[in-house]
């Protein structure tokens, strides 16, 4: 099991992606029995134009300052996409001094905007803690309430698994986004605690975390099965909250004049009724 702290982040990242590239993917013949999956270290070195010893030092963490050119060449061999390549480069840049952690507050203007929205919306921080949420969001999913953590809910709450029609894809994307957000701050106490708790409680999370996937936070379509209003085909938008350190406003909306739009409107009515209850 991968430990929550990652003392050799670059080496772990390269190793995980090397083991996922087949020889035929990069124009090599796969001859004989291969004891490990993916490419051999010497094959990566050959294709990237570096010595095997140098590449070995990178994976073992004995050389943590490769040039941009070398890391880009290795990234091409390992078929890294733009987000993954940017993440690898960030791991070898000088780390800024960590700012002191203070209690997070959502800007007053953002809060007014949030509660004026008719569709489900909430504000989360870089750790996916929910800082604020409107009524429709909590009616869509109870773990969208302030104080909850979206990642813990996704992996540990059975109701969240039932809500998402493509739970496997949703959780994989969430883990990739967490790693992208984590960046070089592999010893951030809050991040270490979150990864550690999930690693202990979820086999599924451990498998996904070990893949070293990197996914930049972005919106997109989502399909949900809500216990009260049924099937929902929605669009999820993620908007950066200006003037904050990593806060994001997440909103769900449906195409006009569709069954999903009608279901969202019903959900909003249910949220108002619950707010009015004594």
C-alpha cells in the first residue's frame, strides 16, 4: 500500500507511468518474458536520449533536478499528456515557502451570489471541503453541506455511490484532481491526513492513488440518479473564486426544457419546503 507521504514524488510518478506504457506503444518489439509490466528503465532511457544510470537515479530520487528538456523527453516516451507533463515539471521546481494555514472564509459577495442561484451550487477549498452550499445543493446530495468533505463522501458514503451513475469515472477524476491540487506540497499536513484516511478506509482509493494520474479540475457532464427526482443529466461548472487560495464554486445546471431541468426545479421546491419546516 502506498504511504500517505511521498518522499520521492517524481520517482513514484515516473515509475507508475513507465509501467503503464507497452513496448509496442513506443515502437519496440516485446520479445521474451518481461518480469514487470510496461517499459524497462533502459528502454525509457534509450528513447529519451539519456543514460540508464541517470534515469535510474531519477526514479530512485538520487537526482531531483533534471533539466526541463530531459523531463520533457522522458514525458514524451511515457506518453504524458499536458496536465501530467506540467505536474512532473512542477515537482522539480523550487518549492515556495508554505503559507500559514488560517481558517478559510468565503467572500461575502460570493456567498450572496451562491444563495441567489436557483440551481445546486457550493463552494469548496483545495482539499474538497465544502465551505458553503445553497439549499438545492444539499437537496441534490446531503454531503454537499458545509463542513463535509467531497472526497471522503465519494469513497466512503454508499449513498454517493448510488447517486453517481458512473461512480468509477467520477472517483478516478476526483483522485486525479486531488493529486494535481497537491502538486509539490507532499508534506501538507491536511493533505497527508486526507490521503492517509482514505488509504486506510478504501481499497478503491488506494488503487487509484497508486496510478499517479493527474487531472486538472474542470467542469463537464454528469449523470445522476436521485432518490427523489430520478434521472438527471446535468452540466457541472467549476469557477475559481477570486481573491482566495484555491476556492472553487461548483454549480450544476440542466439544458432548458428538458426532463432534467424539470427535475432540478422540483428539487429546488423541495429545498424551499425543507427550509420552511420548523
